[in-house]
C-alpha cells in the first residue's frame, strides 16, 4: 500500500457527490470487453468491486446502480474464466500481465483470496448465478486445502515459480501450472481431451499470446474460451455430459499436477491477512449455508487469540512462524481482525467475538489514533527507528486500515447503540476529506464507510432459539439477500441477549411471538412491526421489488 499523510478538512464536512465522482472515474476506466479497470497489467482490486456493489445495493433501480453492478459482474465473470483463476486447484493468482486476465503472475496471496471470495459471495447473493457460488467455493476450498496450518491459522502466500522437475535446480515462473497439449491429451485420452482442449483453449503451439519473455512458448495457461453450451453444441453433447467430462478431466489433471514440485509456501501467519480470511469464511458460512466454513473461521480466530494475542496488555503480535514473532501488530492487524470478528459474530452469534473486537478497537484507538488530525497511524510510534509515522489512505491491493477501522467503528456503534463509536467512525472518514475530494476512486473502501455513515443502518434482530430449525429458516432468509448497511443480531433469550440488553435498551424487550422465531427489522433500533413470516421478512429486507426477491 502507498502510505500517505492525509490532510483533515477543518470543516469536517464532505461533498455529497463523492460517490458519484468515484463511480464516474471507475466507469471511465472500465474495460467493457474484458472487465477490470485500465489496461495491462490488471490487478483484481476487490475494494473497487466492494464500492460498486455498494452503489448498486444503495440504489438498485438507478442508472448508476445498474451500471455499477454490470461493471462488477463483467469483471468477476472474466476473471473467473481467465488464466488468473486456477481452474484446477482453485484460488487466484496475483495479477494478469495482459488485459485479458490470461497470463498471470502466478504468485497466490492470501489477501487476494479473502477479498475476492467476498466479492464473489456478494455477486452470488445479488444474482444467484451458479458461477459466482462455484468460484467462491473454489477459492475457499483452495485456502482450506493448501494454505491452512494444522492448528487453524492461514498461511500468507504461494510463490510464482517452482522447480521444473524433481531433483533438478532449474526453476521457472508458472512451472506448476502450465501444460503442453501433448501432456493433457495423453492424460485425458482422446474423448475427454478434445472437449477439454476446446473449452479451455489448449493449443499445440501454446496459447499464451502475451509472453514477452518467451517463458511459455509451447505451453498452455488454462482459460475458459467457451461456455458449457458452446462446448456442448460443438461436440453434439448435452450440457450435463460436458459438465461431467470437464469435472472428470479437471480431477485427472489436478492429481497429475500434484506430483510436480510445488511452489514454495510462505507459511507465515499474519494477523491482518488472517482477519481478512476470517471475514471471508464467516460470510461464506452464511451465504452458502455451509458450517464447514464457519468452523474454518472459528479455528483461525482461536489460533490468533491463543498464539498472537497478549491478553494482559490487550495487544496483538504481527506474525507467527514456528512461534510468535516479537513484532507488535500494526494498525492493519487490529482493523482487519476486528472486521473479521464482527463478521464472525454475525455467523456464529458468539458474543465473545464482539467483546474481543471492542477491546481490540479500544486498543487500536490508544496505540495508533492520530489525536490531532484523526484517523490512524500505521505504527505505534514506540519504535525509535521509525522517524515519521504515516497514515495509509489508499485502498489498493489491500484496503487501508483507516477505511476498515472507520467501518468497524460504525458497525460497533450501530450494533451496541454506541454514539461515541459512531462519532469516532465519522471522524476517521473526515480525516481523509481532502484526498476523498481530490481522488475519491483512490479510497473506494472509505466511500463504503461513508455510505454507512450516511445511510440508516438496518438492524435485523431475530428472536429465537439458537440451532432451532425455524430460527435457522429465518436466518437463511436474511442470508439470501444482498442488503448493504445491514447488521444481524440474535436475541437468544440467554447470555447473548443479556450482553446486548446491558448496552441497548431495545434488546431487553425483544422476544418471540407465540413461541415462534420472530424477526425485527429496524433502523437505529426503531423497528417495523415484527413478523414470524419468512416471506414478509424478505419484503422488509429488500422492499417489494420482485427483481430482488428470490424466485
């Protein structure tokens, strides 16, 4: 991330047209044919997609909202089809050297997997399009299989290069991932190979047109050149048969690839990136109704709490590798983990996650807060070797800790009816007013926080017994819908509800109606009439717009 010292706008007021200005900047850079923004090299930059999805969710029937969604979906589809996506093992490479998302830099970063999983989950909520669910699962299952420590933390990255062959010293970029046509045809056999080669653009001379170093001559980087329907028509097969052949072929090639020397695994466990990944697994457990993903999120959170957290001083450590490092956490470690814990509460309803999140937020304020200009420095200032403390502003490959912290404070404020937290969140946004005014598209995640601060945050409270089938049916309905600026709380009649009741007067009186799980949809804890009907809950969440209700 580029570290910049932002200037505070002394007026504390922000132009109401900032989101529109940023939207126009993204629209002017959008590649309508291949998705993404600008030309080669192309980076995923999920923060931009978060912003555009928020623009859509805030005004889905507006021209800007529809165009924002189009830019998001085209980008996600083209990336999923591209060589930047590992079609055999799941997950995404770091960036594409061309504008087509075809030839990647093959490194895989945990922060990309986390943020892209969330982007695909949002797209699936909005569209119910199977591609987006499949791609999200590809990412998450890759991380569980290849980037998860035996104790639950998530490793940082896999290198781009690897050995060309076991026992030989030569290494090459992408060696683990690329194929000759002869290799594929020999492994699959003629019937499968002809379908696979057509579908994934495999050519005898190789298919990497953009190869300035000549690294991939005669090699193929898998890219989906045709959809299932086109492939079925080409070979006079049913869609179902093509799906079967492709699934079988991918498994054969995946197993063959596993025998190659793997890229080096950077097995450091970074607190910040684990926070991002906890968010992704927590969100996935809700949207995809998959308890295995919740288990992964909980294990990672427990790992951080046990290995990288000093309870006596309420401080985080930066990383773990065969033991915790002695480097104290940065602002990003606190901000990204707090976000993960808030998301994890909404997936598990374990109020211990919120309690820990609020302690960490308070400690972040104390260690990193800029009392003069607002926002957060990246470092504590206790290191005499750091001569100038910087505040990260730009949301780039990773979001700025300031953008995430602003949103965390607003969420805590609306969850716990904490006006001071909301005020601190707003002051964090205002601290970057000058950059937001001059270059709003450099801070798209901060604009999401700004939208939260200006919207009437929607609290959805489900009164019901945890684990009860009828309660779960209510929760599944909430998870079906993409609703920006929404919080989800459970009034369980037990310790969870007591935790909220001690902080939020409204939560003392929330209860089931006629012993049935009951939904309360509120704005600033001012609620519409409660309902025990799932269909009515859907209408309360998204209005009566049939386009946003599940078919």
